[in-house]
C-alpha cells in the first residue's frame, strides 16, 4: 500500500507491542443518511476535483453502503490519447489488493480442512525450505519453520525478492527453488517485511492442497461464484478484454502524461495479478460486508473471514497487518484496507465493517496520493457530519478568499531554506522549504516530491495539503530567526535543524561523556551506541536511527525527543561512579543493556573538522583519488549476488572519463539489464522494463553516479562538498562528507560518504535512489578489497544494502584496458539527429 510518507520508522523493540486493534463482523450500521443522494453528488465532485489536482488520467470508484451499490462510476480517460472515457466496466490491474483474495481463498481451504493457517510451507512446497533467523537458536529446533500464517502477514524476516519476478520470465517453480537459497533479512516474526514471493508461495500451496493450481482455484472458488465475470488473472486475458485502461505516469517536468506499459506479473499472481473493474469489485465489497456470503450462499465461514481481519503483526500506534489487509481506524471506526500499485495502475480497497461501508478505487496511474485519502473521503462525505465532509475538501470554497488574505499578510520567506534530516531512512538529507508561485509554502522531501502545505493552524502546525496526518512547525532562536523545522507524523516528532545551525547544548558536553559507549542486550541480541548528536545525548539503534534525548527529569528518565513514550535511564556504580548499564523504556516494556565498551568521547567537541582540501590531500597522498587516462576505456568483470533473494549472475562494467559508463547484468532466467551513460544521455533497457532514455532527476542522478564519482576528484562530479563531522565506521575513525550534484535544481539526493581518517579509503556511502512517482529508496554502499591496476586503485568488492533488495554483493575479478572497444559502447540507441528536424511533425 502506497501512502504519503516521509520515511518514519518508530522504535519498535518487539513486533507485537501495543496491539489493540480489533475488527468485528457484527453489523451495527445506522440507517443511511436521508440526504444520501446529495452526499453522493458531493463525493463525485470531490473525486473529479482530486483527480485533476493529483494528475490522475482516469479512475473508477465503487461504493457499497449496507448491501447497496450507491456509486459505480468512471471518471476521466482510460486512453488519454484517444479520449476513451473510463466507465465502471473499464478494466484495471488491481495490484496487491489481490492479496486479500488469496488469503480469503486459503480461508475457504481451511474451512474444507484441506489446509491450515499454521501449516509449514514445506508441507505443500517442500522445495521452499527456508532458513529463517531465530532470536534464540534453541527455537529453531522447536519451531516448524515458516508457515502459511507467517507468509500472509509478512513476518517471515525475508525481504521483497522482487528481482525474482520483476522480469516475468521465470516460472513459479524456479522462483521458489531460488528463494530457498535466500538469507533472511531480519529475525523471524519480529518485524514487518513486505514480500510478494511469500504470497505467491502461499497461493501455490492452496493450489496443491486442492490438487489444482492457483489460477484455476481462484476462478472456480471465488471469481465465478461472486459473478466477477469480467475479471481475470493474466496479462494475456487483460489485453484480450475490450475495455482495458492504458497505464500512465504524470511527468512533473513536462507537465504531461507518459504512457507506462502494463507489467506482466502472472508468475507472482497470488500477490497481485487480478485485473478487474468497478462493477465486479462492487461484488467483492458486498461479499465482504455480508460476512462471506453471496446470493444467499456462504462461501467462507465467518470465523475464517474474521481471521483474515485479525491483527498478526503491529505496525505502530493504532495500526496492524492481518492477512492481506492493513488494520486501523478512522474517526474511531475500525478500518480494513489495502492498496495496490503496479506499473501504470494504482488501486485501493477499504472496508468499514461496523458501518457496513466499502469503497474500491481503481486508477490508471502508477501511484497516487488518493489511495491514502479515499477511505476517509468516502466515510466523511457519506456518513460524517457536514464539518467532517468539509474538512476533506481540498482548497477553500469558491469565492472564499480568507486564506488568500491570511497568506498575503504572512512573511513566507523567513521559512525558506534547507533543513537537515536524520531520521528513519534519511541520513544528512536536505528537506527544502520554498514558496510556490501561488504564495503557498512547500516542503521538498528528497526522493519523493514537493509537498504543498496548508496555512498554519492555531497551534502553528502547517498540515500537508494531501494529508493532514503529516504536518510541520518551525522553531525560532532568541533572535527570532527560524532555526528548526519540526515534522509530525504518527505521534512522532522529528527535528530538522536549518543547514548550518547546531542547537545550543542544554547540558555541558563534558557531563555527557561518561554515558558514551556501547551497550548490549542479550534479550534482543543487539548493540546500541550512546553518542552525542546536535549537542544532545542520543541512542544510535542499528537499522533505525539516532534518537536524540531531552535532559533527564528528576527521576533520571531521559525522554526521547521523537516521543516521550520512549525513554532511557542509566545505572551508575555507586562505588566507582562508572555508568554500567542502559535501560530502554517503551510503554510497559523494559530492556536492560549492559555496557560493553566505550566511556570516553570519541570526538572531542572542541577539535576542529578538517577542510575539504585536507581530506582530498589525504586521499591524493595515498594514491586513492582515481584519475582515468583520457580516451581510455576500462573494463571490470565479476559476479553479482542478491543475498536475500538467492539469485546470482554476472556483472560487466565499462567506464571512461567524462562521465561515461555502461553496466550489464545477466541473471539467467530472472532477466538482464543494460544501462549506458555517455556523459550527456542515459539509457536503460532490460527484462524489467522497456527501453527508456532517462530525463530530469533520473538523468541527473545517472550522470553523477559514475562508478568513479565517489572515488575520484569530487569536484569533477559534484557541485557542493561539505565536511559534516567525525564518526566511527566498523571501529575505524572516519570523516563524514556530503556530496551534492546541484541538488536544488536537479532534485538529485545528496551522497554522504565515510572516509577513513587515517588512510583516506572510502569505506561507505549513503544516498536515496530515485524512481518516478515513488519515494526515494535509502541505500547504503560499502567498499572493500581495494586493488591497484593500471595505476588506479578501486574496490573489487562493493556491497549495496536497502530494505527492498536486501544486500547485493558485487565481486569483481578482473580489471582490463581492452583493445578495440569503441566509444559507442556508452550508448544503447543513437541520439536523434536533430539537424533533420525542421519543426514540421506532420510527415
């Protein structure tokens, strides 16, 4: 499910803490409002308005209240170029909203006693003998391993494995056989890790349990009984349909829709391959709201349907995941929902069981904020008070210029600037606040988009226009200058200091030094570091973030600044005065961590940072600034291993000066990819997507991502270089430096590099990988096994890590300067001959 997000990740020591969400199938809905027809018209107007504002070419919406379909209608265009309108019979890919169909189908098999929620997957797929990571090794002897329940609730500890299915060229059997070789990303049943391959395997298990296959079983047991006769499960069937919508993506830079081909995902079908329309999906809503019945016949027991809506893993305050459903509340009412996104299509299904209200949104755009808004919009418009419905309107009513008057009286310029984010996936990332042409304030979140803000409320919070669940406020110093932006999301508060500003110390830094060091928890098998950040004592939790703390209260409790529900205390030996342990407090949970190292400040506060010139001299003196010979092409060959997906292949890398390089990856049945950059253009072609010439931010990032960019002379590839701090990396002292490729104009996220302060070796880099319409993916890269050939020193082992792909290890074996390699290697298709363009496109 795609929602507006700034990458918040709350501190969660256990996956099941604070789980209080319950969903009942009991039907307690009040009578529909007397003015329902008028409310439906208001909803249609709001949908029209939002589709325009959010650049959605076409959408279809079905709404069911009680057992009545009160809305089933299309808006906009199924085919923009040919002006073919969307109707409630227009076919869309529904993406991951398929998962709820899969879990329901398995529930029906449970009713038949053909399988169990707690069956080990190896009962049905012995070839998928996964090796999860257990918190306690003794548990591995007692547990049956990964079960159907674990797979349907994304708590196996294995991350996405998208490389196994994205090309659509491997069979389901090849995928599960390879996935069996994957290493877990996280501890079994501890955290939520979305994984489509696990859903595919669960669907395969249902097929085998029925002596059939998933597609046949889904068609016979659910789609046909529900009379969803216009729905199907395959790419081919979708393209044979008479009214398939075309997929699009909005290009902010050209202000135009760009056609996006439909992706073939048949092999991972149980996770997301259903294609349907508003007319058919209304049947699905009626079935769910009627507790698993259709046309007077029960297809699934109330118990099994309720199990698909039962919390399995906590996701945060008032949020959990069940079997193919996200659970939460809206206005105190239980809400069951799930989104779906696949190339060119975005869908959302939401059900309010107690209100007997359901909504389906289908659209032909890759991702849209409307997915995160549709449930509240429909509920408030149809069942809420007039005030609640008005709150869901975007913008002021026509003729109401009060907001404009307020905006005109405000000095927006004082908020404009760059603010440094260090939370969740963001490491020294720059959030830019700007004033739009229409005199509204906006926050540009790196790797995502420029979010417009509403005017501040009485508390000084500026809510995001597309979702008031996220807001910002601004702090001033004693001189009245804006120095900090605070961001509010999900009950947490994140502080982003203005670039160049360091908050004044609230406690003398020398008084904080006795607390610094490493603390270990046997229960959690984790080490945390207590450090000083922004002149504050902070706890660095691996894989999460550095949590800064407020000064202790009279009881010695150090509250986390992100949320005072989280805190720490320290135990001091009365005889020696030495800090011996750290106790983490989260709600009713208490975790004691014994001190195992440290005690002195690693970096004296008064020691000046080196200059950029100092660091470059260190690297030059040690022969670590890579300088390529002019007009010489270098070739690196080696292997690539997707550790957390089990896939391996070959990697070839050509590179030369002037920002030219080409990368080729061959993964056998799982596909191939080629990318080429010639210094001005960047092209990609692969099994995963058709040929594409990159533009805008993607082009700028490709140009600044030359394999030698972070290893060579930084000034050649980057426009801004800032020494941030000293730090430690793998017990080695490092300088931390931010490299920016004109990010203000190109939108390219900065790269943060960690340089060994003794040798000058680059040890690590961190950045956000950008993709159109999607949040940036936080990615860390580590460099090792340095070797020198042809008078250049390069790392032969490069390991990239992010939560989507897990850990990917590249091991080069040979560096060459091959003969007879033409410069054309850095292009895939020749550039258009613009000299023949006379401006007449009629021929």
